């Protein structure tokens, strides 16, 4: 059973930076199919960034140039580096793994990011 555990969310001032982590366990880590999503105060859910099952990295327009993903295969961890944060980035951030098979779609429990002065 795959488990995803996010961490790193906290209160940060506008313009600040934050790095979120997602630890993947339960099978061998493969970054293809990993993604970060967020759900804001109005309950809208947005795909923030992903490495597709074909290995292509994509970002939402709202975060391009500010956010970036990385990973460490040795410790099965997926990261979201967030720079130049804005109040509208306030949300619960979730990591997800979906291998595109229709059988494997797992979500973490989420970590709260609040951008406010």
C-alpha cells in the first residue's frame, strides 16, 4: 500500500520561500505520475505541478517561474520549492501519485501553507 506524507507547510510572509516535502513509501519510488495539488479557501482544487507518466514536467500558469519540483530517489522524496510566495498561494497542498493505470491513485493528507503578513 502506497503512502504519501507531506510536510513543510507553515505561515510565511509574502515574497518568502518555502519547500514542501512528500515522502513516498510502500513501493519503489518513481517520479513519473507524481504531482502537487492545492485546495484554497474557496475549496477550489488546482494542479500545481506534475511529472507526467511520460516524464514531462508541467506547471500551472499561476506558479510558473516561481515554483519548481525536484526529487531524491535515494530517500523516495518529492519536493515543491515555492519562491516569491503570494497570498493567493494560501492553500492546503497535497502530493499525489497516479500511475495512469486506473488502479493506483494515492493522495497524502495535505500540509497547510499560509501566505500572510
